């Protein structure tokens, strides 16, 4: 515990501990449901505005409990979705002169097919890169990695295991090729570490959080943003035998055999707390599988999610299905055709949760 931190102050009215039993890997309710009398916050601007205030480090004592911002989406289905089964580029919520692939470059398509994790995550967080209440970060690390445009006054180190970085970069950004599953060898500590869409990339998540904690300055923040690859449906329009549901079951089966869990984000709050982080906050954002919601914001997120998953689902499945599960490539291609049809089926009102989880290293630094 750093200087100035007082003993644990649990704030039971603001926080809750993980206590629910383990859920099925598909079609389960949202992770860590709130208590019946917990305040309901709609994910989005209200949730992001409220989350830092739940455990503000400058005002409240450091807490090792976890604050879950409840999810209450209040879905409204676009009436057109039940009449038009498959996604149509001329969706009424979008300019009909733009096709579903407008503004998606070939380079972006190739990245999606190669890595299976370059999704439009910022839309789910109201186009904000960081939600953690960082103030004046002097040195930051982006795991996976980004472009540093959002923080021109911060020295940003982008770390990736593959040489996928652009040639043109801002002066405050430098890239390093490194495997973060191994021992970190950075010579200076960070005020902020950001990781996005790395589920399926790490086998040893506790080690990642341990090394993140060790490489942060006191008062610094770690923020993890990732999809909970657990398909959800609140109105039973996703059938258990559907290709989309079976795909999720098989992906989890293969990932378990390969040692790369796809449900790690649901365990991130506890792993961060176990590593020593305080004031851990977890916020869900919905990712509809396509444009079935009526709400324009959810519809936009669904459009991008559908584009990314229909383009990337086969490549992100290939290693797990062929190496771990023993499928032939021809069997996989036939099956993925059915999966893509389900992803475009607007009568299936399914979604994923995209979680943003952040925590603070105790102490009063510049984070």
C-alpha cells in the first residue's frame, strides 16, 4: 500500500463481489449480474461518467473490492429486422448510397483475416479510447497496439508480437516487438497501460497482470478492453442448434484444449484485484451481431461487428478447428458459410458484451 492510502474501505453500497456460479460458455446471462436493489445504469455516456466516481482515488480510500456497472440495455428491435431476414445494405438507419464495405480498406480486411481481433471497439465505448480516470500520463504502453494520436503529450510505447505497425507514426510513439508472455524488460515504468482485444492471445493472464502491476508507477492505471466471447440472446431468437451458437461452443472447446481461454475477460476483475490493483471498475457495452436493434448507436455498433466477424470468423476459427478439434479445412468452410448466414440474420437478436475493466496501482503518482 502506497503512502497516503488508508486501510480497506469496502463501500458495500457501491460494490459487489463475484459470487454467481459458473455459467455455460454460451447463451448465458451477463457476467456478474447486479443485486436486485443495485442502481441501474445504461452503458454508454452515463455509465462512463458514473464509473470513475464510484471509487475516486483522490477522495475515497483504496478498495480491493470490484465495482461492476450494471447492464440494462432495454433492447428495442427494429421492426424492419423481423420482416427482412438477412442484412441489407439499404438499412433505413444508414445512407443507402454507402455499401456495407464503404471505407473499409484492403489493409484493414487483411488484418481482420490474419489476426481475427481488429474490431471496431471504440464504437462500443462512445468512441473513447480510455475510460480510466487518467489525468496527465507521461508514459504509456499500448498492448496490441495503437497509434498514440489521442495523447500527443504522452510518450507511448506500442508493443506487439508481430511487425504490423505503420510506417508513418507521430513523434511521441515508438514500437517494440516483444512477447509479453515472457519477462518484461522495460527500463522505465508507465503511468498507463492499455490492452484491447487480446483475448485468445495470452495463455497466462495472471502473469500479464502481475507484470503490468510491477511496471506501473504508483497511482498508474491498467485498462483492459475486450469482448466476452459468450453469445447472449434475451428473447430466444438464437436457437441452441443454430450454426452461430454451435460455433461459439466449438470455439470455447478448441480454445480450452489449446490453452488460450476465450472467456478471460469475465475473470479479469478478479485477476486484477489478485495482482494488487485497487479501485477495479468493470463496465459492459453491448455488441449486437448485426443491425437488428432499433437504437441508432447500437445499430451502428452492430453493423461494424457484423462486418468484422463475417470477414474474420473463418480465419479466427481455422487454427482451433483444424488443429485442436481435428476438422478438415473443407468441413470448416462449409460450416462457416452457415455461421456467416446467422451473423447476417436480423431475426436473431443476439449480442456480445464488450467489457472495459480498469484498476489503479495503490499510491499517489502522476497517473
